[in-house]
C-alpha cells in the first residue's frame, strides 16, 4: 500500500515539474547545446543560405580566440568591470539598505522607491542620458567639476576614464535591486542582538562587524553571485555609449561576441566566445561559493 502511494506521489511530482522542466529544456538546455555544437563549426553568413557550406572545425575557434589579443583585452575589460563595479555596487547597496532601514529615517518607503527607480528604467534610455551627462563640453558632470576648479574630462573619449564612467553608470543603475534584498536580510536579524550588544557597551562599528555582517552572510553570497553574473554580461552600456571604444577600452566579452556574430557574421566564432564566457562565469561562481564555505 505504501509503495503504491509513493508511486502516485512520484507521478504527481513529475506532473507538476514537467512544465518547468520543459521550459528549461527548450529555452536553456537546447540553446546551450546548440551553441556548443555551433562553436565547433565555421558557421557564418554563407552557411545561413547554404547549410551544406558549414564545416566542422573542432577546437579551431577556441584556439584562435586564445591566441587573439582582442579577446584577452575584452576579458580584461570585463574583469575590470566585475572586480571594481561589483564590490562598489554591493557597498552602495548595503549603505542604502542600512539608511532606509534605520528607525530614525522618516518616509522610508519613499526613499526605497526613489532608490529603486533606476532599476526599472530602460537601460538604453538611461545610457543615452548619461552619455550627455558625460559630454566633455556641455555635460553636467564637467560643469560641476568646473565649479570646483577641475578642468573638463573627456569621460567617454579617454581610454583611462571610459570604463570608470561606465562602471559609475552601472552602479547607479543596479544598486536599488540589491538594496531591497539587503533590506530584507537586515529585517531578518533579531533586534534583540543589537539591544544586548548596546547594553554590553558595543559601539556601532562592533555591532556592524559582529552582528550585521554575520547575519547578512547568506544574503551577501546570493547578492555577490548574482551581481557578478550580471556584470560579466555587460553589453548595453558600452554598446550605446562608446561602441567598445575608445581604442577598445570598453569592449566587453559580450560586445565582442555580438560583433563576431552580427557584424562579421561569424556565428561559430561568436558561439565559441559565448562558451568561454560561460566557463569564466562558472569559475567565478565556484570561487565565490568556495570562499563562502571556508572555515571561519
């Protein structure tokens, strides 16, 4: 009787899981598999009209990319964006979360809405607005710098400033989402811990270090991993604002993949770039998970 009940439960579970598994298979597993197979060919614009012209080239696309300075430059730009923009975004998100979660702050709901507004704003429109803010002659940012005696900066035309400018835009655009997650994590920490620490004479710094940070550890792991994955996929910001310039200073791996696939119509090469980006992102995720599970 129990075995028959277990089988019915198993069948019911598969019935409920089937729609989600079907969607994952159609929109994730199959595309990833097709991309992997495509990366082993020289599929290009000619093969679109005549699939028989496509040839199997094995790992030649990967060998070409690993020897290509442009690819490694794009990897370096992307890592710069991730390693600088990611921690900066987490710091701004946590600071904003602690601000709107403080009991002394009035109208906290309004502040949460204001801080979250950039997240739901169209990225392309935001990038265009910031492009004008960065204008070397008429931009608001250079006007403010002029007021304090600093000369104009060619934010998007100088290879040394282009990536920091895009990082600043990305942090402003995305910190509101992580802020809400941090607010939820802060509200899960028992207030009694802070009260007991205050009675024992612990200052705000010690309370933050010994109560807030350990209490937010699972939240930090989730936010850091999702932020890293999102930042590895940077595309719209450099595409709209700089087209990967100047001198390739803002060309990301995804932008390089777009250029290979839709500018030069080398779909096999673009698929190889996508697979390598997947491996890099997976390696970064595993490093973060290993770091989070280390012994204290």
